[in-house]
C-alpha cells in the first residue's frame, strides 16, 4: 500500500496580510496529480487543515475542492484535527463522509478504533490521535491525579490504547498512526502556535513505539526523527523563518513486513521568500536584487535615521515586500520607551524632539523644528500652549 503523508495545510492563513487562498488551492490541488501519477492509495493529513477553529466560507470551499480532487484521483483520505482546527466542526458528519472514502478521526473516545484498509498483503490499520489539549484530554481519557498532567501523560495513554488495539488485530496487519504533537528532536519555526502554556509541550519519540509508521503533524519543516517517525511539514511557508525549507510530502510504501520505504516529493513554490538588509537607497538601486522582485520580501533597513515612507518606497520596486524592520547599523539597540520618565520635567518641545529621536534615530530637522514650534504656539485666543 502506498500512502502520501501531508499535514498543516492551514487553509485560510494569510502571510503578513496577503491572501494566500489561491496559492494554497493551487499547491494542494496539485497533490491530486501526484496521487494519480504515483498510484497513491491513501492520503493522510495529520492535522491543521484550517488555520482557524472557525474558518471562513472561502477557506471551507477551497478545502472541499482540494479533498474532492484527491478523492477523484483515486485516494482514500484519512485525517485528524490539529491544534488550529475545531475537532467538533471538522468531525461533523464524519460517519457519512466515511462512506465516500473520507475518514475524519476526531473523537478521543474512539482513537483506539482504526480505519482498516486492505491491499494484496492484508489489512492496514490507520489510527488517528487528534490533537490532545492536556487538561480536557486527560478527563476524556480517565486520567486522574497530579501525576497525569501534560502532553506526555495524555499521548502515552493514547498510544497505550492504540498498542492494546494493535495486539488484538490479525498478526499480518500493518499499522499507521496519525498524530499532531511536538516530538523531542523536532525543529520548530516561527509560524507554529505554541501548544503548551506554562508547561513542557514536547514528548519523546519513544511514546510512539510499536507501530509501522507515524505520520506527524504540527511542525512546519519536513523532518525525519526516525525511519518510521516523520513530519511532512506544511505545504507552503508561513513565516520567513521557513525561507530555507524545501516544502515536500512523504510517499510511504508498506509491504507484507511493514514499512518498506519512504521518499520525499518536493512541492512547487508559488512565490519564494527572501530577506535583505541594508540602507534603503542601496536596496532600491542594487541590480543584483532584481531576482527578488517577485519574491515575498522581508527587509531590514540599516539607515542611521529611519527613512520616511520606507515601505511604500520599497514596494515600488519589490511589490511583494510584506515585512520591514529598522535596525540602524552600529546604533544603540531600541529599548522599550518608558513614557512616564520620558516626559517628566520636559516641556512639549523637548518631548516632541525626544519622541522623534526615539522613533527614527534623529531629532527634528530645522524645517521640522519650525513646524513643531508653529503647532505648539498655535492658540485659540493667542495664548501659547506650552
């Protein structure tokens, strides 16, 4: 049996305010061609189909079209909710969807009940462990007492139930687990939402021992923690920390003895990401940066004084510039301004000049000082305001 392992679609997510729905649909619908070309039997999606628990209508429509294309290409679909999804919304009508080949495994109480498929070598059991928020999950799993808190406790209990179920299956059964978690050894990026507040979110890979393949979701870079334990990563980049990622999916082969092989298939990049640094004038004039004009761009400006209208000027040359920082080269680090101390003992002119210096690294010019003076001396009855 051949599986395609993917996760973290985050349909509906924007990128620094830019709509990415068309790009998401193009890349994800393209998986249908891969399914047909490679003879994929099962597509597994390990959580975070959507970026929000309540996705927009447009995001739902895109997801429906993508799933329909994958199903029409001949694949059975098995998926779980991630920490961005609403399990109850995603699982609505799941029993009806299963009749059409879409298996949505959202119920904690049924995580030990696999979707059982078959090939020439016998049955393949796919178990789905939905994202387990530790506190509510431990109640669903019947874990009581202070020693049963955290991600390790609930995922260990979940996998114990899976292993108990595996022990009752025919010995020729191959086993696959879908899980959405942060496994120790994985490398995070800036675009994953933390899944723990005030606690340890990571779990050891040994928690998932005892099955043939574990299709992980949550981390956005493709990663191999062990031959049978992998993250597919997200199909698109969602932060500039992912600029060096090679977005891909895993093609997983199972034979009569279990895991026979895994190979990576690179995905198309609708619009590459790039970062640049330097004075604004140099960035606008540098001929070598022509290749970046169609990239999503993050720019760090090193001008000693913050340039006026910098983003608009940058976007004249780089229309997809979406992120801008100012870090004056050799200048002092920008500290958080304490307004109570910044204004204490100063008149309005001094406060205004100090504010300009803090924001852009230089006080008012001669012409700006004249404008400030005019504004501060403007009165309704001829009286000076400061």
